[in-house]
């Protein structure tokens, strides 16, 4: 086999050898140009997922709520869209950017069995669910309390459920089933 390759190379002569060497040079130069960028140590950079909510600053400015981090399975939705009402949060505040004043709606994506979102919605007075059960964490008077809201249920907070005090701030939603 090697003898046969040697005969072919000798038969093509110097022109064939030059073409062969030029081809290897072009191929290696092309692959060197396409090499990924590295840091100072020569190692490839890392991609780190921070789970930050996309466009959070814009949402805070327009709708008055802070969406912090999540796994992408609980997304802010338009309350006027009947498909975007898996979770509804009612609050005593309203901002010009809210489609329905005093209400924030969330769509659950994926299998609908898992999901979490850390956020801040002030002055919450109830949470309604559709076909998902959620655990809601609320903070009031420097205490955080977790409350389970079953499927197709409504749970009241603050003045709607307890003696008067500081209106609670919703700080986390977690889909439980």
C-alpha cells in the first residue's frame, strides 16, 4: 500500500508535491483562524448561566415589579391573554404598563410540574391559580412566610386574610404540581 502511494507521488512529480504541501498549509492556516478565543492562560472561557430574568430592568420601569431569577418555567404574561393566566397575582398598586391595573399574570411553561421565579411584587392581596399548584413566599414585617395555593384556587393575604399590618411583598413563586 505504501509502495503504491509512493509510486503515485513520484508519478505526479514536483508539481503534485507542491500542490499537496500548499493544500496542507492552507488547511492549517484556515483552522488556526477559526480557533476560539482564549483567556490569558490559554484556556477556553466559561459560559455561566445566571438565571437572571430577561429584560428585568425594562419590566421594572414599565410595570413596577422586579423579576429577579428563575428557571424559565414561570414567565410574565399578558393578563388579557386567556392562555397566559396560569398564575394571577393581585396587588393594590397599578402602573401604566400593566395590561390590567393591579394584576400580574404568569404563564407556566414546560411540563407544568416544576418552575420557580424570584421576584418582588409589593402590596399583594391574593394569588389565583389555574391548572398548577404553587408555593408562594411572602415577606411582611421582616418575616417571610410560605403559603401553598392549590390548583384552581385563590388565597388571600394582607388585609384580605390577616389582621391589618404591613402589606406583604411576594418574593417567590414555585410550581409544586
